[in-house]
């Protein structure tokens, strides 16, 4: 991170000074008007804003709380220790990212002066532009969107260990710089930057929740999604099971448990999505597209396509060309 931004974030806030002067409790009135400790976006964001940042409050134990917005924590320097959902301890190191949805609870152990974390306060609608930038109906995209959704039944947090991924560092630090310096038209810039950030993170699902035993099952599911994205033409459940060294029935059960769909259904969705892309973006003959997406039975593909889109591949191509 650039020196000026880090120095600005390191400045002692009024709240932190009160702690250093002997105040032994977090000033909850700064964060919420409720009896329950739910940090309120209305307290954190000025009217009309969809995103802002604030440095994490150091020198004090931050008690158990939730948010009514999506929080993204970026560790600029040092470390912080987070207790998630009363049971999981996550240590954020320099360069790490932690995404928290509105279902999760966390508490944070005291941080020292050089432990600089930035909290992004983000309303869900801020992500609209970012998600448009991602590949349509990408299964990894859907899973991440679900994890940020207040009513999601999927994971409630995502811990990316990205300290060695330079593009991710640059994008997140660009957003911090833009917000710190109150750049004109920064909403458009930051929404686009967030989209680019997600595009990069989708390439590094192996960096999610690596050291969290409570996320073991979700990590297998993420790995399966990435395998399908990268190998959809030849992918199979048995091949993936061999790669993972796990029984295929166990993997199938986990995917169904965490996503409500089967491995076969996800693979089918990816192949059809790719077929639609080739139909609309190229002039390849339909028979060539069928082979390109991994099907060797033309009749089966045509039947499946029509069942999914209520028209044949040829009709789909014609309807798209008229738009």
C-alpha cells in the first residue's frame, strides 16, 4: 500500500483516543441505535452513498455484532483476529480479504497500533454493476452472489488469502485510495473496480478459507465448481473424485447439500451456457458447437437445449440475431 494512504489510515481516531484515555468499552452509539448490536448502515454511510470505508477500531476488544450491510475487510498491515459465528477463529494477515454477509456474527480481538485493517461498508445494490461484468450464469459467480445475499443458505463469509496476488492487491488498494481521497465520480470507478476484483477472485478459489476446518465441505464445493469451469468439455464426477481422492458419492452429497444442485446439473448448466455463447458470438455450425461443449450425442443435446430454452439451437441463434 502507498505510504500516504497507510499513514492516513494509521492516524488515531477520536474513538481510539478515548480507548487510550481509559474508556474500556466500544461506544455502541456510534454504530447503532438498537439494543441488539447490529451495526447500522445508516450510521456508517451518508445519505445516497452505497460504499464507504473506515479503519478498524484498534486497542480494544470489539464485541460480538452483526451488520445490516455487506462488510469487506482488507488487512493493510499487521494482523487481526476475528471470531466468526461464535466458533471459528480467523487470523487476517497483510493482504487478506474477508467478505461477511448480513447473517454472520463476528467479534474482533484487540489490535495494536500497526495492525491496520480497512472495513468496507457496502450496500448490496453497489454490487449490481460488478455482477453484470461477470460471465452470465457462471456457477462460481452464482455461489459468491449467494454468499453475499442476506437470505442465502450458503456460506456466510469468504476468507481470501490473497497477499501474493498482485492484481487483487492493486484493485482493492485503488478503491481505498479513491474513497480516501473522495474522487469525483468515484462510485462508477469503484463499482467497475469491484467487478474487476471479482473477476480476479474467481480465478483464485483455491485461496478461499484454506485453513478453516469448518469450511472444509464448502472448499470441496468451490473446487468442484472451478474444475467444471475449467474442464467442462471432458469433466466427470468420477474424474473429479479421483483428483480429490474422495468417493464420488461423498462429493455428490456435498455439492447437493451446499448448492441444492447435483454435479451433473452444474456440468449441464456450464455446457449449455457455453453453447449459448458460441451460438450468439460465433458462426460455428451447431454440430460443431455440440462437440465443442462436450456432447457426443446430437439428439440428446437438441432435446436438452429445447427443454431448457423452449427453442432449438438454430431458433435461439436466429432470435438473438434479431435483437
